[in-house]
C-alpha cells in the first residue's frame, strides 16, 4: 500500500481544511500517480476538494463515522477494518492513502511506500504528517532534482519501509 502527501519543512500538511500551498507540478504528479488507482481519504479531505466531489478516473474510498453519509461515485466506509476488508479486492500497489492527517496516521502502519513532496518552507499549519525521518523504519530510496515554483523549492522523495534481517 502507498501513501502520497505534500509536506512543508515541519511536516505540516494543511490549515483550516485546506492545503498549505498548491504547486501545479505537484498536483500533476499527484494526478498522474493516482490515476486509475484506488484512493482512500477522510471525509474532511473529500470536502476540501472542488465542490466536495470525488476524484475522477479513480476508485474513491471515503471514511466517515456518519451512518447516513452518501457520495455519488465513491465508496463510503465507516472504520479502518471495513476499509482494509474492501482493499483486499485490489492490488496493494494500486492503493494510495491520500489523507488527511487522521487517515494518514491510521493507515501508515499498513503502507510500505510513501511518496512525499517536501517543500522547503515553514507554513502556519494545523494538520501534520508524522516525521518519517525521525521514525527509523523509513528510508529515502529515490529523490528528484530540486524543483522550483516561483521562490519555493521542493523535492519529490520516495520513502520505503526498511526491511530488516
Ligand atoms: N498536504 C497533503 O498532501 C494533504 C493531503 C490530504 C489532506 N490534507 C490536509 O489535511 C487536513 C485534513 O486532515 P484531517 O485529519 O482534519 O481530516 P481527514 O483525515 O481528511 O478526515 C477526517 C474525518 O475522516 C473520518 N474518519 C477518520 N478516521 C475514521 C475512522 N477510523 N472511522 C470512521 N471515520 C473516520 C471522520 O469523518 P466524520 O467526521 O464524518 O466521522 C473524520 O472526521 C486538511 O487541511 C487537508 O487540506 C493535506
């Protein structure tokens, strides 16, 4: 299982249920990486999308505790266990956890690959991703050249869970 996230210097990912910044080439990377795949998200992340609509060309799975919550063109599930059961239908490599904070934290233990866009700037944030560099069980296995968007610098990093023994 994969996850994909854009983080700032402090592993901040959002503020006020919005992204910290929107970088066109990062959006393109997200779109290209997840197209045709299964994306798993929390109800708040779904509602942060334009018009609160699921992502096109992807199988959308949305988590909520609300029993009566329905979304056209999305599978709505109510617990981590229910999601893991549903995900058995798909190839693990085709599954992407796409946030937000609560969903990343709950599914990180099931992920073996993390696609992290690391932005070299400290924003004010109220949502964070766990610091993979401090966790020991993750290592960077691929990185891009430094990218720029106006005066912002960022890199595309691939982290993989360290296999010991
Ligand atoms: N930088 C990035 O790459 C990135 C990506 C995605 C999101 N974000 C940011 O992350 C922030 C949102 O994160 P968040 O943690 O507040 O919200 P979230 O994870 O998107 O959604 C939280 C909601 O998901 C549902 N949920 C979560 N775990 C559940 C479980 N085990 N069982 C049932 N329902 C569950 C609950 O919905 P109910 O309240 O309906 O029960 C919960 O309130 C925003 O700022 C967003 O922009 C950033």
